[in-house]
């Protein structure tokens, strides 16, 4: 008798669909084409990562990851925008669409998608598996810090582009040491991404994530593909132009290492050559 079809990824479908419809509808009504494109891309990225996480981690753990990343991501951005915590003082413009208080709704979605990608990539690099290979606080801290560095590698090129090309937010200090951006912002990215990924690992410590059945390896390619797409985008359109070369190394090295781990990844019970 064949196994019943998996329900992974379906549990959050209704709540996600309602949220996505609200965000997109608001953007379409009140914003320009650039904003609409950004909102739709962010919502799709969020949806794909949530579906991938539901398969790789199980529906319960995936929902925990979403809630941790979205809530902490929103809090960090709200404190940054209103009080200058973590990233320095800045103010969001209308480019990124509808907001919750000071923070565009797509920003917490991006925090989930990026930290989930960092989680999977770091696991593939170290464990040659998309899910953690060993328990323990030491491993959790090390892998979470690696994931945070991978997430921040994306931001090296994204921040200058969002500020100087899209004008998505305005920094109070405009003469920072990184193409006008402050170095403090990158420390903030590492810290917030670390807290999100480490918080997720602690939340599932007593009940480790269990992949859904049936489970396909291609589900792990979703976060890798999203990270790769971000890299290619920055290599083509990065501003200033120096970012285009930096991105190839900053994001390309962890991505290639993760792909090498993906090639050696085997189903449970099978030994890698």
C-alpha cells in the first residue's frame, strides 16, 4: 500500500495565503511598480522557504522557525528604526511597501528566508546534511555563528544597493566605512541572525526536527537557489560596482561549499562515499 500524501507545508498555507494577499493587495493599491515587484518577490521567497522548511524540518519545527525569525527580525528592525539599536539610526521610506509601525512587512519575511538559507547552507557545509548532525550547545553556537556570517555575506552587497539605488531606507550617518554604510550595521546583522538561528536550534533541542515523509533532497535546493539568485543579482546590478566582485567571493565560497556537501548528502542509513 502506498504511503498517504505528505501534509508538510500545508498547515501554514491558509495563514500564509491571507498574509500574502494582504501585503500584495496593499502594495498594488498604494505603491509603484518597483515596490510591487519587491513585495511579490519577497512574499514568494518567504513562501518557498517556508514550504522547504516544512519538508526538511517537519511542519511544527518549520512554524517555530518562521515565528522566531519573523518576530525577532521585526523587533530588531523596529528598535533600529526607532532607537538606533543594532544597525545604527535609519528611517524606512515607502519603497518596501506596507508597514507594521516603522518596519515594512516584507522585512521580517526576508529575515526568515535569509536565516533559513543560512541554517541549511551551514549544515550542508559542516554535516553534509540539511539538518543538524549533532546536538549540544557548542555545536549549536558554532553552526549558528556560521549561519549568521553567511547571512551577513548577502548584506555586504544588499545594503548599499537598497540604500543608494532603491532608496529603501535613509541612514542617519551617510559616510560610513563600507561604501557609505556603517560597519556597525554588519555587526548588527551578525548578532540578529545569530540570535534567530540559535534561538531556533534551542527551541527544537528537546524535540529534534524530523523531515517529512516522503522527503526529497531537492527541497534543500530551495534555500540554496534563493541564496544563489541573490548572489547573481548583486553580481549583475550591484552598486557601487566594486560590490559585484566582492559578492562573487563573499557569497560564492559558502555556496560552493554547501553544494559540495549537498553532493555527499545521503538519505538516513546510507553511507556517503
